[in-house]
């Protein structure tokens, strides 16, 4: 879905229209594959500047690195030497410096440590833009979600205003209290 919104993928039919005032920020599952492996964490986030612009405010670049748990020596690590979780944190931190108003997160909690997960939850809940998140992490969704767009199978999409737990309770009521039935797929033609 996000790749269609960003224009990376094209829909099979119809069109996707993004509003004129929308500035997208996209954190995908590639874990920063597009990051320059020869740069340090600090160079990647600061582009050599002492301060980073976040919306209308300036933040010290070293302090911004520390917000994402890149403290002291970790700021000098080469990107190519980072773990998957560290690359995920770096990609997220870099994306948030782009100044968009719609943040799209594709499975953002994969490979995150608890400290970074809490920082991400706080950043999303305090941010005044729109966040769209695809996740299987129901605890994370419960912390950040105010609306749920659920793909429930058989091409059925349900929009629900509320947290994940509220959506689950509503879904169970709609379905007679039972668990969802597994989707039956038709065999591929030979």
C-alpha cells in the first residue's frame, strides 16, 4: 500500500492521488539499505552541520543522535557496521529530519530495542502530523493508534475509530464473539 502511495509501485487499476500539501516521509522494511555504508551515523544524520532542523526548531546534531540511542562512540560507527536494529533506528531518525507531514511506517518495531521502541511511541504520539503504520505489533498499535484500517480478508476493509484493543473488541462483537476464520485460498491454476 505504501509503495503505491509513494509512487514506487503502480496500482493494477485506478489511480492514487496524493494531496498537494502532503509531504510524505516513508520508513520501509529495507532497514536502511539505501544508506551510505561509508558514512558514520553522525554524518548520515547531520550532513556535517552542528544543528538539525526538525520542523520549526533547531536541535543539536549530537543530541539528536543520542535521542535514537546513538551515544558518544556509536555516533562514529560506520553505517556498514551497524546491526539491523541500529540501521532501523538510523533510517527512522534520518527520515524524521525530512520535514514531512505524513509519516508512513512499515513494520517499524522490527529489530528495535526497548529504549528505541519507547522513544518511537513517544515521538509518534507527540507529533502533530499524520502517521500511517503497518504493523503486526498489537502492543505498539495500541499505544499509537487512534484509527484502524483493518484488512479482514475476502477483500473486506474495515475502518474503525479507536485503539487496537477497541477495534478487536468491536470485531469480535461483529463476528459473534468468535475468532476470525482462516482465509481460504483457491489453488493456483496449473
